[in-house]
DNA sequence: TACCAGGGGATTT
DNA sequence: AAATCCCATGGT
């Protein structure tokens, strides 16, 4: 690892769970070292001396300025997840188990444009298929960061791609939706920088204007691209979880932590095995 | 409101 | 080999 530096993380931080929690599709893992890509940078990070929740020291591939300037925010390290877990007094046994199982997950602050395109692509795909499409897009239209990493292509870099080009990345019927999103950003109808200043509801409404973006995808973009942790996207897995809670959606009651609890539950549903 | 077509890769049978 | 599933949406 180049420019290795040791950093300390004093909160829940489980790289494996973060990678497997279905919010991020552009990570790699080799021998316990994880590689994340954010905009035009990548980070390699490896546990050094940690406890069961991942609290402890890590070796990272960046310098202190980049860690503090970029990656602390990317990993949402200014939020205390251990406190959030302990404060949500959960009487529902299923939810309590899910929160325990998901401890260590954090909501990453990923690039809004990448999240918009990624979650448009995600509809009716499983996670390996989403990874494949996103990686194909990055390798074709992004910039090479190093021998095995590409930046996610910006709207400008995608200016001239055709729907047929997009279909070659296995986007299928979603290709026109992504083309629509590119057009909206390029002509200014969708200004992602300005969206960041909107209220949760206004942001949600603005995202719904994009063809192919419905309630679920808009909520994913709010949560994973804009850090709106009160948003709890409901997909087929969460829908099953709601059934297991007696058919009543438990997430709104968690307020600003709803999206975080949702992520614990999603991870739990995917990893606990069949009922 | 309810149903259904829409890629096609991944997973299960 | 065939069926089913997959972090849904838009149109009818």
C-alpha cells in the first residue's frame, strides 16, 4: 500500500458489512484490504487492531490531509452510530436482532450523480448484476485512476453516449432512463449541486421528475447520495421485513435514524439465510 | 386499483 | 436446462 498511514476510528466500523450492505457497488476486497472509489480518488484501507465492531486502528493509503478532507466525510465518521444503535429502544424482537446483526454498517456519503445512475440501473437487478453494469460504465466512459480503478463517468463524459451504447453495459430497458438523467443534468433541469440545499421533501420531488426514478430509487438517492438519513427506501427485502414486523412499516418512527436502521435490516435480511 | 412488459445476469430447482 | 429472482417504473 502506497503512502500508508495509521488512523484511529472510535465508532462502529465494519468494512465487510459496509461493502455487503448494498449501498456501494464499486468496492474491491483482497486479503482483508478494501478499496473504495470516490469521484477521482481511491482509498485502500485495512484493519490493523480492531474490536468486534471494527473500532480501533486502520492502515490507509492516503495522507492525513486527504483522510480528513475526503474520507472522513465519505465514511460519515462525524456521526456516532454506536450511540444511535443504543438510543433506539427497540421492543420489536426482529428489529432488535437486525440492529445487532448490522452493527458496524455506516451510510457512505457517495457522489450524488453516481448514486442517481446506479440506482436507476438497480431496478429489478440483483447486486452482482448491478456491480457488473456500473463497472462496465466506469471502465468504458470513466477515467482510469490506476491499473484497476476507474472514476464514475460524469454527465459531461456521458454527453455523447447513445442508448445502444448504454445497452452494451447491460442496462436493458433502463438505458433510456439513464440517457434522460444525463440530458436533464446537462441542460440544467436537474442541478445536483442546488439539490443539496433542498429540504428532504423538495429533494425527493425533484428526483422523481427524472424518467425511471420512482419512490424507491428517489429514496436511495436521497439517502446514499445526499445523506438524508430520515429516508428509508422500501425494496422487496425491506418489504419482507415489514411483513415480519406485522405488516406495519417501522421505519418512520426512527426519525433521522430511519435510513440507518433500514440499512441494518437490509443487511440482516440478505445475510440471515432463509426463514 | 390492478396488472404487466421491460434486459438479462445470478441463483435455484 | 428451465424456472425464478432481482434494492421498480411507467403505461394501460
